[in-house]
C-alpha cells in the first residue's frame, strides 16, 4: 500500500464513525425511557394530584343578565324578525383585597410515589391566608338588564382532587363553609363561599386555611393590592421561578424558607370592576411565584448529556491505542478498535439501565467499573502486555472521572469540555512536535512484515 499511515487513519476514523450508530441508538433509548417515565408521572398525577397552581382570592359579584337575540326568518315569502329572550350569568364587579398575607409550609413526602420502576415526588401544602377586603357595589349598568345573584369568594386550584382540608372562611363576624366548585364564569375548578351580610364600603377581615396535595411544582398567584408571602419547606433543593423571585431566602440541608412582598403595581391580575369573562381579567393570567421541588440528580437528563460526550471519549481512547501502534508496540486491527469502542458505547446503555433501579451515582460507578475492567482485559491481549493494558484502563478511569465531573458541573460543562479538548490537543501537539510523520508509514510496513 502506497500510503499505509493515511490508510490506517482512514480505517480507524471509519470505525469511529460507525460507532455513532450505537451511540445514537442509546440516545433514542434514553428518550424512550424518559417518555415512559413522563407517562408514569402523568398516571400518578391522575390518581393523586399534579403540579398545583393556586390563585386567591377572587371576590366577584355575579349577575344574571337578560338580553334579546334577534333573528330574521322567512314566513309566507316574507322576512320577519323574531326576538328570543335569553339569560346568562356574568361577572358584574370584581373586588381586589386591600391586603393579603399568606404563610405556610410545603412538606415533601419522604418517599416518592411509584408506578413500576418510575417515581414522582409529591408534597402537601398547608396554607394560612389572611387579609382585608372592602366590598364595592355590583355594576348593574350596561345595555342589558341585570339582577344581582350574589357575591362569591373563590379560590382557583388546578387539581381539586388534591384538596385535603378547607377550613371555614372567617370574614367579619361570620363563618362561612366553602362549597365545591368555583361558581364564577372565569374559573374552571376550585372552591367558593357565598358572602352575605357584608355591605358595600364596609372593611372586613378574612381568614381561612387550605391543605392540598401536589406534585413537584407549586405556584401561587395572589390577587391583592398589597401582598406578603412566607413559605417554608423540608425540601433542600428548591427551584424558584415565575414572575416573582423571593425577596429573602434561606436554604440548607433541612429545607428552605423564603419570603415575597408585592404591591398592586407588580401583581398583574384582575382589577376592581373588571368583568370575570374578560380575557385580560382572567385569574389564570395573574402573575405568580413558582417553586419546584427539584431532584438533585435527573438520571435521564444526565444520561443523555453523558452520551453527547461519548464520541469524544471514543476518539481519545482510539488516539491512545494509535500511539501504541505507531510506537511499534503492537498491530491493532480495525475490528479490534471497534470492540474497544463498543465497550465504551455499551457503558452508556448500562448506565441508564442500572440508574432506573439503583440511582445515577451507583449506576455510574458500576457501569464504569464493568467497562474499565473489560477494556483493560482486552487491551492486555491486543497491545501485548499487562502494562500497556493497564495504561489503557487507567486512561478509561480518567475519562470516566472527567465525564462525571462534567455531568455534576452543569453550569460549567461547556467550559470544562472545551478545556479538556484543548488540553488533549496541546498534549498531542507537544508529544508529536518532533515526530517524523513520513517515517510512520515505513514503521507500519515493517510491523506488517
């Protein structure tokens, strides 16, 4: 062969390219398992409660509106107008509380709920809500005749099946039981109380408690001119998001404590006198704070990220074997390169398979020990010596150690990966700066002979 060195590089490069197939298939398998996990989480949510978004309190006047619908019909070859009188329920005035104070705890369950090998973390939220309202008169004006049906105090909750306890509503001198449903056109599900005996312009204090179950995510949309919120939890890995971040927070190994304060300029929710049916006034459009009970190790995302580094690690190990081959230590067939690469590719499949049963860290350790042992044993025979095989195994240990560091440092993964590539390139350039590349071809021919 005229250019044995280039032919060897092409053969090894072709083997490396073929290894993209099992790596890509592994990525697909991880995505498939994640879909199954999401489906299991959905089933758990259906049987208990899903992520909860609570909007409170919505205080609304409800009216019955009588209106006329005209339509033209043709009778005896003549157009005649028919008028049908119809009724509908509409919001006729919304009351935003003067102040609102929410305190409570979000207690994560000690053990996740399971469906097969998949799991989801549930929590119980226990909220104590206090505030002050000043009722307005219902708006009976408009093109249609309206009659006042009542004033309702409603709480909008994503999953009412998660409600464990709702105390009576203490407002003014009254104590009113909450009823199922929301009663107001703008809301989908929740609970409500009918306000009676409170006059327009009268300032009344209110208070109630609400306990409910949720899964992993909690968001709260307060509707008030002045709001203070203080929440505690036993979960040490919170993720704060939404429209408002905490003004103060404390996070430690026992959980977290966070506090928010908002005013009427910051809270983008309903406004007094705005009808409940107006899209802009829908309580589901209210600004909200959000808390996620973040799992510190997401085995699917970390497994998927690890596979993305797979081709780089295959290439680095192939370079090491090429160095031994060009140094005259051994002749390595492209098929043998393929077996070494497949051993690394199988590592990622082992990782996701084991992680679903024993957790990511222990799965990573078990899979890496298995693959390092296999590569070391195989390299001893291929490279013709225990020392060379052990050096190949040590290189694998270093690669897996670097990969684990990349996975743990998500915010710095790109930086660490770029530094790794630069370090390897620099080492190769330093090691080969005086290498006679033309002489490599002759050395390969000699080895073949």
